[in-house]
C-alpha cells in the first residue's frame, strides 16, 4: 500500500531534514518505507521507518526533547 501524505511531514533523517511525501507499507513482515524529499538538495530518498523521526513542532508539541541519535 502507498499512502501520499498531504500535507507533507517535516522529518529528520540520517541525511538531514526533509519532507516525507509518501509512506510505503509492504506488509507485516517488512518495515515501512518512508519516501522523503531532502530539504537541502531536493533529492528524493527512501528510508526505513527506524531512520525517520518527526522534526520538532512547538505548535503541536511534537518531539520537544532532542533525540540523541539525530543531532
């Protein structure tokens, strides 16, 4: 199943900040794949769900504590 995110979600990845535009779910035996357009370069990359965290959003109170894995 492919889900288009509308609006896109601002996320942190191992390659930097970007906008998640799609989520691909291959079923219960594989991790979800996030399709992210990187903010700095515009390059679109696929990331395992374990490599993606929500960026801090003070309005909605999301990810207010800094994640030690993603400085």
